[in-house]
C-alpha cells in the first residue's frame, strides 16, 4: 500500500476538480491510503463518494499572509510586478505559498506517515506553490499550453512552473504543446509523461439513474460545460439553429457567457427549443437520457465529458479541436468528429439524430479505467 496526496486549488464544481476527486477515488479503490487536499474553501465543494478518501482543506493564501513575509510578497506582486508584467501576480503569492505548503506537508506526515506520491492538478494549483519542489511530486497539465505567446515574461513563468519538474499531461495533444513550449520558452522538465484522466464508469452509472425532476420528458440534445468562450456554445447554437432539428437543445452549466448566449438564442429564433439548465451537482442523468451529446469547444485538454457521456450510453458528436479528443474518439468513433465550423456541426447533428442510436462498446473506455490510471501514477 502507498500513501497518495492529490492537491487541487479548490473543489468548486468543474471538470478539472471532478477529475481530481476521481483520481483520489482511483487510488483508494486500488487499496492505497488516499488523501485529497483543497487549498481553498468554497461553497458546496465537490466531495468523494468513497469513504476511504480523506478530504483536507487548507487555506493556503490566508496562512501565507499570516507569515507577514507572504503578505508583503503578495502586495509586491499586486502593486509592482503585475502592473509591469501581465498575469504575474502568482510570482508574489506563490513565494511563501510553497514554503507554507511544505510546513503543512511536514505536519501532515507527522500525523499520517510519509507520502509516496503527491499529484498537483492544474496550472492554477502550481502557481499557488511554485517554490515547492519535491521528487515525489507530479504536476498534471489539464490543458494545452498556448505557446504563441512569446517573450521573456513567458520564459520566466515557464521556468517557475515547469522547469525540472515531473510533468504529466492528460493527452498527447497537451504533451505536444508542452514540447513546443520547451523549444520556445526554454525550459526542460525532469520528465514528461502522458496519463489520461480516469473515468469512474461504475460510479457514473450509479449516479446517472438518480432522479432529476426537471429532465425533459422526450429525447433531446445536450451539452455539459461551463458557459465560457473556450467551450464555444455560440458555435453550437448557430449550428443547432441551422440543422433544422426539432429536438430540444439543453445546455447544462453556468458561467460568464450565459447572458450573451441567451441573447443569441433570441436572435436566432430558437428560444422555445433551447433550455438553460444551469449548474448541476450530478450531470449524469442529463447525459444518460439525451439522444445525443455534443461538444463544441475551441480546445480540450482531454475532453472528459466525452467518455462520461459514452459511459452513460449516450452517442457523442464533437468538433475537431486541439487537445485530447482524438484519444477518446478513435477507431470507429472517429466518425463522431466533424470540422469546427457551423455547417459541418449542423450536418453532424442532423445525421446523428436521424440515424439509429449506436450501442456502447465497453472497450472504448478501457484506456480510462481508474485502476489503469492509478497504476500509471504510481
């Protein structure tokens, strides 16, 4: 048995946070002593359904400020560094963040024993503790690096966050962007591996049958994602309007783009057929009862909602985009990929709902089984 610690910035509702919980569950299911740490508190945090996962919360920023040195570094970053170098606030905040996290880890190990593997998930988490270094640590990049942005500031950020660290990417597409970043930003990781996100098939299938009182009574098309520009629901709405399909379109999720998308729905004349369902603690019944799941993102590190929809037995359709969708939609599933434009997506939606509903093949999910992913990390 090994002792594992998955560290995430917060446990607010979101794809990356849900994957952190899934990974902690996977370690516990494999018989390891699994711990999950959130560095910020939040309302209605995601929780593991596995009683063997121990959840910890540590207000890193608050404790860092209490050191006074951390408060001074944060003010230096806020009022001097950030005005000079865009997005550099983390440089000030993370100086003492790494020191305070090491102190927390020391206290944790005094109580629970030595940790064998520490997994930090997401760049936002790296930034909070960027001065912390340890050979046991693995840093998981959830999304592609946008390496078109060059300059000395980007090189500085990359050396702070990625240089000489053991990096893990969730897909080959993300790994390719890291290699491009290595060339342009001049950093060298200690190692670089591809380990996909885990898909807890059994847990998803238990949750997908739970009662949701406001589910549509008939067949519908669904998209589950935050309403933000990167998810490009505007493209989906335009394609849906052009497809001529009469099935309702349900958008599960919330975010900064909601008002703009609602205005677009009215402009396209499809308001009576589009449902904004908002954020849901359990999105799986919405996936399970849908006739088709559609992903319209501009980029996806992995595209976990695709294999979640497949685990729910729902056919999927995705636009082609940078990242990891082709590692899920491969082989016979490649037909579920269409070009990232309105006409192609409209045609894909029309053909998908007019044809017969395909049956799920279990081997489509084999690469993402929790036991496989947990073994790869250890």
